[in-house]
C-alpha cells in the first residue's frame, strides 16, 4: 500500500513543494521520513484496533499535486439554507480552498483572517509559521505523517485578541471528481486570548466514485477564549473519511467539540485535546446513526495536564443492519493536575443482532485529588418503555422512533447554535425513519 506513495513522493516532491507555501514545506520531508518508517496504521496498533484500512488504501486513488483547477461551482452543488444561521460561508473543494465572492463575508471584524492556508502563509508568513505543524509534528501517526507529506492547502482562520465573531463560520468540504480520488488538506485555526468563534464543518460528496479524505485540523485556543467545533458528515457509502482534530487549550478557555455522523461509508474521527492551562472547561460530544454496511470509529483523547479543570464527554450510537461502530475514549490526568473533574460516557443501541459495536473507555490517573468516571453500555431499545407506550395506543414503529430520538436528544442539546440545533432535530428524525438513505445534495442544510 505504502510503496506507490513513497515512490510518488520521491519522484514528485519538488512539484509538491512548488505548489505549496514555505510554511507547509518546512516539515514536509520530516513527515515523509516518518511515513516511510511507520507506514499507514494497521489493526495491529492499539489505537487503530477497530479501523481496518487495508482494503481501502489498496485502491489506486488520484491526487492533484499539480493543483489543477476543479470544474465546479460550489454554490450550485451546495445550497445551504439553515433558517436564521447567517453564517460566514467558505468552501474547500477536494483539498484546495475555493475562493468565492460572498457579501456576508465582507462583514468580518477587523483583524480576522479567513482563507487558504497556502495564501495566508504568503501574506502573513510569521503568523502561519508560528503555529503550523506544532501539534501534528509531535504525533507518531501514519495518517498524520502522510498528510504532512502530501497536503498542499487547507482552511485557515485567525481571530485576534478579544475579538468575538457574532455569527458562525461555516466550512463546506466538497469532494468532486470523475475518478477515484484522494484529498489531503491541513487546516489551521487560531484564537488569541479572549477571542470567541464557532466553526461548523459540513462534509459533502458530489460524484458517485470512491473518495478518500485525510484531513488534519490544528486548533489553538488562547487564554479565556471560547471555541466551538461542529462536524457534520453526510457523505455516500463509497467515501472513506479520515479526520484528525488536534486542540491546544490554554488557561480559562472553553472548548466544545460535537461530531455527528448521519451517513457515510467508512469514517475514522480522531480527536485529541491537550488541556495546558488551569480553569479550563472541555466538552466533547458525538453521535452516530448507522445502517447497511457503514462503519464509524471515534477515537478521543483528553489530556488534563494542569489542575482545576473539568471535562465531560458523551458519545452515542444507533446501529442497524450490518453497520459497525467503535469508540475509544482516553482520559489522562497528569500528576500535578489536582482538582480535575472528568466524566466520560458512551451509550449504544443495536437494532439488529447483525450490527456490531466495540467500546473501550479508559482512565489513566496520576493525581489523587480528582473526580473522574467513565462508563459504557451496549443494548437494545428499552422493552418496558416500548410496552408502556404501546399500551397507550402508540404504534410500535412510532414508539421505537420516539425512543431512539429521545436517546440521541442530549447530544443534539450540546449544539449551541439554535438554528442548527433545530435543523439537526429534523434531520436526525428523518434519518431514524430511514428517509435519508443516501446523500441528496446537501441534506445537512437543505
């Protein structure tokens, strides 16, 4: 699997570098050397025990290392209309930031920079060089290393000190190709001290070919800053979505990450949050609705490195048919991280015996004055509750739907954008009814 990409990099590394900014090239050879050494992750690795990528990585995907323009108008293929959301709207097509003219983006506060990583690295090199790769370069992960070797662009957002965005930023990832295609993009998000921002990421596919996306996102949240990261996936069954979210959290900051998978092929979400300041608050939530042969693996890690911080984590899965789910949650409390409060929960419903769920919550605690817990459950719908509802005249199908919707409700409640929360309630209900059985344009936002 690795050999074709190793040979590709050795033959075309200069072309890759010539079509990317210097800040992205600084660690490129080191990333390739690491990938050459460790290769793609396999199920022999503990962290990838439940994600078998062998078959999909054997596909001969195309890469756009020459940065040829993609013939697509994102506004035509993605008509977003969440009532009342009023977002700043941006696109990444495959693995390149797509410049669009949108009047609402002209209202960005002074000092806020949103655009292409490659372009901003040229116009503000000192800013990108200060942060780019600082989190990803420490990871001994084959997917992250591969991204570092091949990514040439991505999404960039910078919010300066004490600036608070009054509306969400919406990033649309669109996959578009006539042949089987791989996209590697590297996103960078920086919030200075006292800043506030909400980012909504929507993953979307256009064509009926096999796609593989390998996206790395680095997020730096300064002191007293507030950051919310929402990731909504509704792609098609031929899509493999590999996502790595790395967050550095400083003192007295607040972070919320909520990742919701409504429809997909094979998905692996890696979320790692380093709490590096006192009095931080961290919330990590996620939901999966799977059927057919869909597979979703959520791997999370929260590192409490400083005292007097709190974190809470909740992931829920509803799996039907032959779908497979996996959840690994690591909570680490360092020796000096006294007064830590950390709670983790994973709950799962299997609607058929053929559906499979693997869950592995973990605690690693070295401090003695803490409040920490974790728990996981795998089961079916509550038969007593179902019986109670049927006794009161509710048809069995509707009763099951109501129970499933109630099961997912607290994950939706973690959404702090009211318009998005209302829309998600509708879409989750439709998904549970089986009405969203495939990607239909932008079913997230239509």
